[in-house]
C-alpha cells in the first residue's frame, strides 16, 4: 500500500492502481466514456482529467492512466480541471452531436447542447470493444485502425476480422454508445454483420451461446465441446 493525498485528504492506495480507481472508490465524481475496470486504460476521451502536483506545479493528467505513487498529491476538482473536462466534452460533442451518451456527458460538463438532434449510435473510437476482445476474450477480432504514413484510412476506425470473431457479444456489452449491435433471430446471433448459429442446451433445449464461442472455449481449455453444451442455468 502507498499513501497519497486526494483533495487534501490522505488515503491508502494499492500499488499499481490508477488515480481514477482510487478516486472512484472514494466516491469522487469523475466522468469517462472510454474507461472500464475490466480492460486496460486508453485515455481516448480525456474526460477523466485530474491535477497531479509535479515539481511544485499542478499538471493536468488523465486519471485512468496515471498510476499512484507514494506521496502523490491529487486534485479532482478545480477551475483548470473543470475547464479541461469541458473542452474535452465539447470536442466530443462537436464530432458526435447526435450520440446520446456524448450529449448527456457534455451537457453535464457545461457544454451548450442543442435540443434538436436525431439520435445516432455512432462509434466514438473509445477503443473499449477492441480492448475487451483482446484482453478479456482473447479472440483479437477487433483492431484500432488509425491514420498515418503507409495507411489508407481517411479517418480512424475499428477493424473487424470475421475469421477471428466468436460472436460472444462482449463488444456489444461494453460499447458505451450502442454502436455495436447484436441481434438474435431464429436460433442465430448477428453481430458485425456476421451470422452465428446458436447452440441449444442439451438439458433445457434453450439457445444459449454461439457454437463458435463454445469451440473457442474448447480449444483454449481442452474441454470437449460436447461437455460445454449445457447452459449456466442447467449446470
């Protein structure tokens, strides 16, 4: 454990924790659209900014990426923090004015949001789906395709590899805007325009998981697919 100071109060933090994790445990209201506790931090939205004292001066940092250090001093609310978060929210709103999650957080942070808007489930490039697919599932079916030398992308985007996707739906679950859609129709699951046939539980006869997901788990664990053909409710 290390001792740090947050908003003038000394607190204990675990080594390796981020400032955001500690602050939220203390019920500090720090906004974010690209953070989830189950995946690595990315710092894409810039909404979780706080101030950390370095060399006697307060510096703005993204709290999801800032690891705690012994003796660290942190502020989670100040004029500079509020302005930094507002500017980050304003930029997001400028790019994605019709995304409900963006509009809600922008308005909360003081951005003038217009009443008229056609709701849209756009990708805000938070990268949560990519990190969940890679770090939690291990399928690596999604990639973050950025611009740069030798790259053909006009704009950054999420790349999808249908050969690696197992249809688990983790990306749809973690997506903050509803961009990643998952649909169930007649024993099939459709996600990223790929159709997956669902497996039926051999006890209750209920569709419960894509066959490709069970095959993936079998390869990872060595458990025969036949033994996996039982839903969690019937185990």
